[in-house]
C-alpha cells in the first residue's frame, strides 16, 4: 500500500507437478482447465528473463509473462552461500495495493533478517490493484492480467527451476497481499505449508468493502467493478473469492493473522485515514479467526495497537518471524 492511500486490508467491515501438492488440488486444476482451456497452456509456457540486476544476495528481475501479456518485476533474495545442487524452502511475500514488489526492501529489514535464514525469498509484483486474481477484462495498462496464473503457474515453476526452490513454501502478505496469501492457499490446497496475513482483507463480502474497492479503483484510474464485476449483479463472484466464506478450505494449513486497533502508537508515522481502516480490519480479522477455529483450522493471532501502515507491519513481521523460520526450517536436499 502506498503512502496516504487506503490499502485493501481495510476490512471495513510448466506444468509443474510440484506446484499442485495434493490430488485434490490437481483435480481442481483439471476442472479449472475444462472451464478455461488456456490455463494449462499457461502452465506449459514459461516466463522469459529480460534483465537481471544482482547486488549481493538481492536479484531484481525483469520478466515477460505470457499470463500477464506484458513485462513484470520480481525481487528475489537467495540464501547466503546458495548452492545449485541443493534445494531451498521459499517464502513468498505479497505486497498491498498502490505498491509494488520493492516495498519489502524499501520499508523492512528483509535483507538483513534473512542473511542466515537458509531459504529463498520471492517478492513478486502483484499490480497496484491486481488482487491476486485472474482478471477477465483489461486493466489500466491495456492487457488482461492473470495474476494467479503468473504467480503460481509461471513464476513458481521458474523459481523452482532457476533457483532450486523446494516444495516447502510459505506465503505472507500485507493488506491486499494478505488477501492474496489466503486466496492462493484456498485455491490450491497443500501448496503452502502455512500462510500469514498482516492487516489483510479477509472478508470480501463484508458490508462496506464494495464502496472501499470502488474508491480504490477510482484512485487507480479504473472503473469500479473491474476485478469481480458489479457487487450487485455479480455477487456470486464476490462470494467465490471471499476467504471468510471458504475458511474450511484452509484446514491443514496453519494460518497467522495480525491487525492493529487503529490507534497510533508512540513514534509511529501519522497517515490520514489509516487508523479507521485498521480498526475495521481488526474487527474483520477477529471474526475470521473465530470462523477458522470453528472450522478446525489452526490459527495464531497477533492483535495489537497500531494503524494500517508500515510501522505496524514491521512490528507484526517481528512477531510472525519465528513462525516463518519454523515453517521453512524443514531440511531439503
């Protein structure tokens, strides 16, 4: 999420066999392929590396994605002493709205905190308002972006091939990226060993969300309803993509949720509107945590003070980090 711009965590309110870890996920993919024949075509395709800038462990890639129909940026942190004969666990970091993949290196200490971690960190672009979804209409860049297809069916196999990533994966996102982490885990059961959502949008059909997304769309130069269609006429599509309504699909995948209370903490930067946004996100995340527990999902929560901004997220990243290291500590060879 960008400075001063409400992020969607404000809950007012190629065919790579390793990517589909469970038979249920493979069956779901086959059904999806019947509905969308281009799905497996994308899985057979590959991204093309156009440029790579290396600075120590950090690699800034410029790729061409068939699924997006355009160029896209990805940041990757390799483990210290990376060796091509080994396989490495991988953490996917998903950014919020009005932001890009470089927010993690700009606003957090992700480079320093992973110096001895022993796993890969992949930070892909997800669009300023892409919502980790395969769009059906063009966005402001003029192409029809299939973000899920790019991330899971193109980028993930590329990371496994070029950087020796294993099938030990975790997804962590903030705001819109928290929604993305949950959505991907729901859509592809078994793909991730765990997911973490920091101030994430967890209840898409909660009252007030339609108006929020309309506002965000207008700020990004888009007509409201471009992502899932009109809320009034296409409500079933909103329901199909709502993590809250599909909480049971997360059984077997540990979930970490965090949110602030909307109150500015000592030393925090003041950004207008971020307190109200985080208060609503907190309420929705508390409801979601209760629903997850009722569905038998293992959930850990971290509800603290703070607003919908990087000061809070840096603190919550500190809290979730032991969970990240535990999940990604499984030996690989």
